C-alpha cells in the first residue's frame, strides 16, 4: 500500500509523509469482503480521479503550452518549483490558469505534494506523491500527446513473434526502434527518457488487438517484497497457449551510451527481470522474460 497510497507532505519541515486515508479504507474494506489478497493499485476509491478526467480538465483551463511543460517535467522525473502557493484561487474565473495557479491547484487537490528535500525558505518544490498519481499523469500524457497524433495511430509494432509465442522476439524489438524513431524524431514527445520510453510502448501495445499489457505492474517476490515490472504483456489470454512476456526496459542517452554503460544496463535489467519472473503472480504460468536496452530510440540489446 505504501507506494500506491503514501507520500503526501504538507510542510517542507515535515519528517514523515501521510497516506491517503480514504483510499486505504476503501481498499481494506474491499479486501475484507473479497477475503483474498488484492493489488492496491487495482482498487481505487470511486471518489478518486481513477481515470484522470479531473486532471485533464485542469490542464484544459491552463495557459497555452503549460500542460505540455508539466507533462515534459513529469516524463523527465523532475520536480516542479514555485516561489509559494497561490492562496486565493477563483474557480469561476474565465482567464486561463497561470503556472502558479495550476500547480497550486494540483497541490490542493492531491495530484502534487511538497518535496521536503528540494524545498527551501525561498522556493517550494512539488512532486507527484505516489504511483497512483503518477499513473494519472501518464494517462494524461497519452490522451493529450499520443492519441490525437496521426503518427502514433498509423505506425505499427510487429507483435507476430509474441502472438506465436516465440523465444526470438527480435522482430518486435526492431519494430520498437522504428516506431520510437518516428515518435521522437517528429517530437510527439519532446524528451526521451526511460519513463517516456515505457509510456509510449505501453500506450501503443494497449491500442493493439490480441495483447493485454500492463505498465509498472506490482509483483510480490518471496523474500524481497514488492517490485514493479516495466511491461507485462499477456498473449493468447485464457487459452492453452497463454503466455506472459515480461520485459524490463533500460535507457541511456546516446551521448552517454558507452559500451560499458550498455553492458551495465543489460546486466541490471537481466538481474531484475530474472527476479520478477519468480513473482507469486506468475506461479503456474508460462512466462518469457527479456531485458531490452535502448540508446535514444534504438533498441541495442534484446535478450
């Protein structure tokens, strides 16, 4: 529950963070009724913005270009900085919200919280508090940047090897390179990062027939607790030939992509994906695990 519901902070001097109590109680009540373990991120209080519609409405009333800047900041993993929160916000104003007003609203409504480590007496740093809120920002990035774009719609991924349950998925990896090259060369997303890489591939796979894909899926590992897998792709669901492709993604900017760096990322991803494959969620299932390393938009390793 901690990575999904915790993380809220309302003072830069605070030493601890808070859970969203409404979400916690809804989840615990749900699990009590079901009498089995349920993944917290799959059971959200109906009062929460579980589909991101309220967040998109806030972006709609922002000054031109402001939503794009916020999405870019999210994708690069940076915090949001303002001098201080706006204390008087007119919800009925006809003018577009400025950066200070929008970030303040995102804070007051729980989409952002105070980052104690980066805040000071002269500035306030805000960050996304937990995985639930991060996924809402991810969904907005898809809805605002990807889905309206013809390039995203028209380009395809070759998932034949996945549907055929092959061990060799090099054709899929090559098609990822072609697809990502188009998306980023044409600046559908301005900045390439590991988060952007994960998000774009997930969004495209999620739009394709024949696969069920999950991003940052919560997994229970015996002796190691909870871990999060980048991409979990299920093909031939509910058939004798059902198979899960478990993929760990790593990214390096081209300027940093030395042989040593690529080898290090490959080893890190391989170790992680081998651990994730032992998750309780995969017990008794056919799972094929892969590490994929990208430099820029090019997949330089898939194994």
